[in-house]
């Protein structure tokens, strides 16, 4: 579950921007930027996803291609959760 943090909606980095920034960091093989994005995402997600984020940070320091693969998988999960939460919140 994605944390419902109103500051993310109006802050400098909405969740969608963070996901995009993570993608760009992976495209550029920028481990430092990926780490920054992951650290900002940490407070926005539930514990199981936080552990996966921590693993991406750890991997980024030693195996960036594998960290990128893990980022892509995690990003897909986060995207699906965002869509599901948006659908649940929409009036029916």
C-alpha cells in the first residue's frame, strides 16, 4: 500500500515524478540519483516495499545492472498499486 501523504501531492516531488526520476537514473546508470530517489520513496510505501527499496540501494553500490532490474520490477508494483488506489478512490 502506498502511504497517503498529502505532502507528496503538493511537494517538489510527487510520487509519479519520483518514479520517473528513478527510471532516468537507471537509464543514465546513476547510482547516486537512484539512491536519492529510493530514499525519498521509502517513507511513502509500506514495510515490505521498504525492504525492497533498501535492497535496491545496497545493490546500486555493487551491481547497478541488477539494481536497475529490481527497480523496474518494484516500479511496476508501485504503478499498479497507485492505479488500484486511484480506482478505489474514484466515485462509482
